[in-house]
């Protein structure tokens, strides 16, 4: 497969629960695919990877965020093309979700629940990576 990879970026968006201070991770539901994933999307021409990740989080979740450490870059095949998605840990800093064409629901879940809800197994390791990174901060 010699095709150039589709470049995308996203964040594992997190916050402390307003109720009990426990870690929560935001997942998005995309009706087009009927899946649950981390917010992410394709880079625009000439766009910086981190800028794309932050833009996609705000477009898909309505929330702004402060980027933290870079996480794993996932590489896989989607629609017969290689895809490369760069991820960052990002703390939610405000905003409100409004359903849109791309994302009709968001959930804030504890890490174990987020792992169980994610549709793609490849996305689950990012939850573990985030938890590990936050332990070191």
C-alpha cells in the first residue's frame, strides 16, 4: 500500500467531575458510523497537527481545551487508505455541547467505562495512556 496516509489529529479530552473530582473522559458518538470515539478529524491543507486536534475537539464537542502531553499516534487502514491520527491529552477548559451533523451525543465517563464504550479496540489504549500520563503530573 503506497498511498499517502490520511493525516488526522485529536485529543483524549478529560476533566475532573464537577460532582466528585474523579477523572472523566469525553467520548463522541458519530451517527454516520454509529460509533463512539475520541474527538478527532482530518487536517486541513497546511494546518498544524496540534491546531487541528484542538479545532476538532471544539467542533465536535463544543468544548475548549488546554493541550497536555502528546500521546500515541495511531496508524491503521480506513476506507482502503492508510490513516495516521496524532493524539494529545487535553484538559477541558469550558464550553457546551450542541448536537451537530457529525456528532449527535457526547458522554463524560470514568476511564473504565470509557474503555468499555469505545467502538474501536485501538482507541482503548489511549485511555490507559492518559491515566498513566496524569499520574505522573
